[in-house]
C-alpha cells in the first residue's frame, strides 16, 4: 500500500513538473512573440508622447518668457512706408534657440518626459488597448535637444504675405521599461513667430545672408 501511495505521489509530482515546464515554455514563447510588438509600440508611444511633451514645454516656456519672441525681425521700409526687406536677427534667434534647447534638455534630464502606458496598449492588440496595469516608462535623453530654423513666405491674400519662422526640435531618446530598452528620435516642428506684411513681397535675409 505504501508503494502504491509513493507511485501516485511520484506520478502527481511528475505531472506538476510537466505542467510547470509547459507553463514556462508557453510563457517564453509568448514573450518571444510579444516582445517585438512591445518594442514597436514602446517606440511609437515614446516618440508621440515626447513630441507632445516638447510642444507643451515650449508653449509654457514662451508663455513665461514672451520677451524671447520680441524683435526677431529687422524690417526696412521705403519712402512710402512699404516693407522693402525683412532680416532675421541672428543674435535674437540664437538666444531663442539656446534658451529653449537648454530648458527642454534640463527638464528631460529631470524626468519631466517620463510617462506610463497601459500594458494592453504595449501588446498592440486593439481589444486590449488602454487596458491593464500601467507600465512606467523612463525616458532618457541620449543627446541634447537640438533645433534648426525654418522660415517661409506664403501668400495671405491680396498684397499680403505671411512670414513664418518655425523651430524644428530634435532629440535622441532611450525608453526604458520592463527590462527593455528602446532607442528612437523625436522631432517636432513648432511655429514661434508669424508676421503679416502688407504690400509687395519683400526680400528676406536669414542671418544676414540673402
């Protein structure tokens, strides 16, 4: 009788071990299938949220320091009071770029761009999107925030020209979550100044060059 009980226990233990091994194997296979999807979704979420964060942070900075946007253009007029030329003030633009780059880089290093995302969203399945426990994502800047200036003239009606200056922000990021690291680059174009010029389209100079 004792031998029978031992055999039953051995069979039970063997079944438990087999089930445990099967469970571990299934979890490993599932993780192998989910991880590539999770990486893609994590990269997408990191990039999208970083772009929205940069836009919000720039808006906050410009609202708190509106003087950064003053005197970005130097206008020259003819004898009739019409604008002949518009020149971007290189020093003012450089100051604007420096202040915004420094502010964004410092805030990002302090963790201001960190976020959390539902587990269901990371799985990439529409059914589970926005559901499940939140997974914390640490956003680490791999480079300083950099900017470049883009200026354009567009027609704004009869004898009206809109002069617009955009700053294109770019930063390399690393998103760290659940033992996984994902690198990406976030880029956002933000309009910082618009000027409506009435009359003939003037010549425009950037940093003193025609």
